[in-house]
C-alpha cells in the first residue's frame, strides 16, 4: 500500500492543463458519437475548436510567458514549464489530428448522405462557378485588402484567430511575400445554388484561394498557404494602481490585438520556404507550428448548422417546464422553491426582476452580473426599474474573460438609465450570483432573494444545467444585504447567518465539513461526501479529500471538466470515485452533500473547488434547509451517479473511460427532460 504523504507532487496530482485537454477530448468524443444527431455532432466540433483556441490564448499564453523569462522551476504539481509545454503541445496536436480525421471522414460522409456538402472549387458545376465568380467580384474583391511585406511594409498586425493566406509572388525574377486576410465582415460559409433538397456551400477561403492572382496584377503567384494565429489574450493589469478600472480594461482590450502569438496553424500545402518566411515575419518559433490537414478554424460549422433546417438532424425540441404563478412575490412568500435549469424555465428569474421594475411597492433592486447575453430581458428590466425611480445597484464584473466588451456596454447602458453600477473589485472577481429585491409590504420591509449556481443569462440558461433558489427568509436576506455592503462599499464581512463566502472563510468551512465526515466515519462508519461541480483543481482541497479517503470516508465526485485529483489509488484515494458527464447540456451546477451522520447537509454554490474560487473571487456557498428541496438535490446527484450514457470515469492511471453498461443504458439528462415535461 502506498503512503501518499511520501509521494511527490507529480505522483499525487494531474496537471490542470493536461486534465483540461482530457475534458476537451471528451467533447470531441460527443462529435464522434453516432447516436447523436448529425448537426449536434457538428456543434460539438465547433465547441471543441473554440475551447482549444481559448485554451491557447489564456492557459498556454501564460506558460509561454514563463518560458520567455527563462523560468526553470517546477510548478506546484511537479512539472517544469518546458516539460509541461511539450506535453500540452503533443497532446493538442494529437487531438487536432483526431478532429480532422473525424471531420473529413465520418462527418463529411454523413453530411453527404443527407445531401449537405461543402465544396472544393474544382467540384463546382458551371452554374455554381458562375455564382462564386459573381460573389467574388461583387463582395469579396471590394472588401479584401492584400498586404505587401517588404522593407517599408512590415508583416501586418493580424488580430487573434485571424485566418489568412501567405502568398509568394514573382516579377522579373524577384520573389515577394504578401498576406491576404480572410475577411470577418462576411460569413465564412457561402451557400451556393444546388438541386432541390440539397444544401451546398463553399468556404470564403476556397473562393479567395482560387482568385488570389486577381489581387496581384502584373505579378505571378508562385505559392500560397493558409494560416491562423492565436494571441495571448490575458490581461496584464495592476488593478491596485489603476485609478479607473473601466478605462484600464478598455485599454487592455485594445492591447489584445498586439498580444504575443502563442499558436500558429499552417495548412498542409505550405512548403518549407513558406513556413520559414511566415515564422520569420510573425516572430514565431518554427518548432511549435501546428500543421493542419484541412480547412483552418472549423468553428464555421456553426454557420452550417444555422443554414441547414433539417429537424431530424438535431436534438428533438425540448420545452422547459413552466412554473405557474401570478405574482412572483406571492409565489416566493408561499414557499421557497428551486429552479432546475434548463429542465425548468428561467422565466421566474426574469419575472423577479421584471415585476420588481414595475411594482410600485418595490423600493430597491441589488444584483450581480457576471455573464449576460445580448438582448437581455434582465438588463432591460433593470434599466426600466431605474427609470421608475427604484434604487438599482448592479455589480457588473467587467473582468469576465472574453465578455469584457459586452459587459462594458452593459455598464454604460445601465449608468445612462440611472442605475448605480460597480465594475468589480481591484484584484478580485465577483463571481457570486445573487439578487435582492426590497419591497414595502403592509407597513414593513420584506426582502426577496435569488441565489444561483449559474449566471443571469437567458441564452445559457437553455443549455447549461444550474440550480436557482428563491426565498424571502430574513436570515438569507440579511446575509445578502451584508454581502452587497461588502462588495459595493467599505464593510468587513459580518458573522454570516446562512451563507459562507470566499475569499474569507469558504475553504476553511469546507475543511470543517470534511473533518466532520472523518469524525463520523471513525465513530459510526458512515462518512460520505457527494459533490457535483465544474472543476476540482485546488491542491489543498485535494489533499484534504485524500486525508478523508484514508480515514475511510466514501467520496463520489461528478466533475465535468478539470480534475487534478487521482482517484482509486491504494493508500491515497481508494475511497474516491470521479466521473465526468458530457452530453447535450453543459453541466454547470455546484452541489455539495455531506452525510453528517445520516442527517445530510446539502449546499449550493457559485464556486468550484479551484484555487481561484477559494482565494481570488467573491463566491458564495449556502445551505438548503427545506427538506423537499434537499431531497430533490440529493436525487439529482444520485441520478448522475446512475448515468451510464454520457459518463466517463477517471481511472487511477489518469485516463478516462466510458461507463461500463451492464444494464439498460441510462442518461440522467434524458431522465430530467422526461421527468419535468411529464
């Protein structure tokens, strides 16, 4: 038996970035799953591609910065940056190879069976070639600008995720280099004439490739190759020294276009000389090029999905269950209730803010916003509330990665309507999801509270699983009022009644709950922890779980994405099991259950077990006391443990394998869709 205390960090933990790549591989497996409808398989291709791009722009970018400084020390999980980068690059290239083999093989063949195709230029018939020629002349040629590269014109500054052509041209024996960017102002995929019940497309890239010579009159095109760059998109912002956080974030957004290139993908048609010229012009190490056997940036599949209206190639339409009520405040007063997204409608959350905006008895609305989609009814309701002279205070977290521009837009709109808007806290993100409505009722003030595991976003509420909780309990209301005072003003956290928050005391509170399970295990043999979350990365939390496992506590974890814990290792984690569920909906709920000597305590949270959530963010954990809701949440987690259809188990050797099906296959997501619709 292994004494885990004597093990090295490398033996005890899975590096976060390698675990993330394993998660994205599970996403790719959904694209390969023949049981999924064809267009949904393509959607998983697009998700995989976007995930991987963001991974390089953020995580790999940070690693490249370390390498550039010559940093040569092991990280917390025992890896040198050079070794970690090499493993990441090898794994990412392997996954890219699997992606293109799948896309150009089984998926393209399945599309053809269903009369959907993306044509290469030589495959076009005369009518289609005529259409493409006109499209090039009327639309692409006026938009596209070829960019020469010479002594007076340096290699052009291309923004991250740009797809472009590198073109060598010649005149009178002299070779020149030029760059032709693929325009972003038009769709990447162009629908072309086809037969009845056929859907034919061609990529803008393909049109440009066969018309490059038209941009270089008097010159001869010698060679061409497509390429795509990804830049460092992390902020380098000293928030403590920043007088105006909003202006500082806007400045950093402008700098993203000039961030260091962290990935360079080149089409397989590029020869050695072309690759050398590109790397020289971009200042990129040729050792780290990714060679792509197919069209670059397959995220264009989202455009194809939108233009192929074939319901039988998509998931069967699902309508979330609607809760019946007239006045949302009366419904909450009648009984606390939870909202299981996306199986139940997000409408009660929208109604809470919308009715508050119009109710003459509502005096104030306070709310946090982390990610909110375009056309948000909640944003509109908040603006309406301010225009109706309600006291509206909104914390918009403008540092929410890749949503910064949209959140800045919301800040300006909310301020213009009269809302008091906070932009976030220096050095810390506000990730807690909470809303507070202050209402005058029968000569007294009553406060209504909404807390959630997920964002106030109507669009993601249709595809993310999350739990919302509605109450007018005075203790919860006082805690949320105090929490807003902490994040909007100058106030130290008070003794909480019903919630626990980070970065103040959340980690220690979880440790205390785990210690209790160790104690009950030693006394009564019934220590048990069940939890569902997005990611488990905090090393101190993992060590605590190893300690509990060593004491005999049974631990069952549903961790969708990153998991740095290694389960099932004798002497270290033999009492821990970990599974990941990847399916139609993105699993986003954070549910924590502690057996508590057979008197279970059940919690919901905005926080995963990641260091950033426990130390660098304002997060919230809250306990559920209502027996009906407690039982519902326990049943949710139990059903995910019964899932065999979309489950992957993390093995002691750090690999993931699909759940073994010894009985009838069971999908928890399908179960919930049927349960709530019934």
